[in-house]
C-alpha cells in the first residue's frame, strides 16, 4: 500500500523529530566535553537611548513630553508621561542608541509649555542623559547632564 503525499510528509516529520530527540543538538557538545563549534562569546544587544527626567522642582506637571528624531526615520516622534508630581523621576526609552539623532524635553501645565531643553544632539557613546528640573527665581528651569 502506497502512502499519500500527506502520509509521507507526516512519516518524514516523525522521523526527524525522533532523530532530534535521540541525538544531541547541532553545535552542542556531548555531556562532559567542550564543544568546538559554539562560540564562547555572549550575544549582547545594543543599548537603547535613555533620557531620565528628574523633577526636583516644587511644580507638578500635567505632562512631560520628549520629542525626538532618528537617523532612520525622518518623522519626529513624541513620548509622553502624564501627571508628573513634584520631586519625581520619569524615564524615556528612545530606542536603539545609534539611531537617535536629537531630542527635546518639555514640561506642560494647563496646555502651556513651562520649559523646554531645546534641541539636544544625542550622544551616541553615552546613550544615557539626565534632564534635571529645578525651581529658579524666574520660574522652572531644566538643565541637562550626561551620565
């Protein structure tokens, strides 16, 4: 009796699964020995660009917004954090470090922007910036520091 195409495919798949269950995986060493084909390096993913906003002012914000551009995308993207109380910290992940071109952080209350950092060129090496908001005589002011 001849097997149909589906029957032959099922038999072949079963044979492959059985072979995988019995033999060690390709590129892996048998127990007790060290494999020569597997690299000793650990795969490391590229870091993402992080912007931390420290609100050390007495002002609560309805919204902290980060507008940023990427080298790979010509469109400005905006991330928001709503209801940011005084003396709090919020973090923004802008994506792959090498792709971030520039960003700007703004604090908004009642639909009005109280501060902005202006355009900040991204640091492709550090990938981790801190924007600190403080009380000043003229109102709220933000300053940027690299980590």
